C-alpha cells in the first residue's frame, strides 16, 4: 500500500511476504524521483551486512574508512546539510534503517529545496545564484566549496546546496562559512534559515521501529533533533552513488 505525505514524501507498506530487498531498483528510483523521500514501513528488519547488500543492488555504494554502513549514534542535534560534499562523488541517495526507534527525539526533518527555490522571485533567485560558500571544519574537518544554487545531476532541476553553520557555543564540532558573491552574508544566513524551516517545504520523519528511509540527497537537505538517550541500537545509514 502507498500513502502520500504532505507536502512531499511517500509511505510504502509491504504485500504479504515482501521484503525491502525484493523491491525493484527502477521502481524505487521512480518513487524517489516523484516524491523525494520514501518511507518503507512494516518490512522485515535486516542486519547490517544484508542492508549493504540490499542497497548495493540499487547502485554502487560510497565506501568510507569505516566501511559502507555508518552507525549513527551521536545524541546531539545536527543542523540542515546534505551528505558527502567533500567526497569524490556526492551520493545520490541516502538509505537509512532504524531497527529500534526511541520513544521521542531523533526526528529528522527534510527540506525540499526544489520547492523552496521555485517559491523565490526572479530577483531573489538571481541573487542566490551568484553565491559560493566555502566551508571550514565540520565533522569531516576539511575545507570545501559549493555554489549555493546548483543543478540536480539526474533531473537537471535547480537545487540548494547549503550546510547550516555550527555555532561553536552550541555544537561540539564547529562549521564556519565563508561567502563570496553576496554583500551581506549575515542577512543571507538569516534569510536561508527562514526559508529552510518554512513548513511549506519540510517533512519531519518520526521513526518507528523497523523503518527504512530512502532519500534524494541532491534535492533535499536534512537535519536531526537530539536523541535523549544513547542506549538504543544505532540508526544505520548507507550512501548510494
């Protein structure tokens, strides 16, 4: 069964005997292309190795020093960002699996930047389109640059590439931003925050035990609320190129 979310997203529940790994990759790609975010709910839980094998059937995986599956265990909040901007190839899809969900906390919010950019006036879009941001630090502890407005490599749509700054007073690992092409960087940061948190462009996912989540990493930015306890099994994540 399929149920649409608002303002975007799709929840899919299985037919009898169906598991996640049996879903055709072309069908999943079509769902993500149409809905940006697909929740697979009620499917059998899989182990870490099976999760990687399942994802690998949909496309090559980005391999990190720790391997292909990352266990998300951090309890602090994470601001809006996209994954892998410093990698040799930015992942196209994020694939999450939550074996056991907390009672509260750790919700993820996703912002559809294609919708956000479509809401801008011609003058606003022209102003944003001339901005480049260089990021210093963050969890990768590196320096990388990106245009604020970029192009979706699959669909050709304009997308927003933005990592919210990490205030050193509030986050254990600061992320500092250096802007070019805009005279008022502080004003742009405030403007971006207002747009990114606008409910017209956002969906918040509240985890249920066993959930799988497939996300368009080019069109969406995502953030995470803090987790109140650190005793649950980790949230697993795979990057599909």
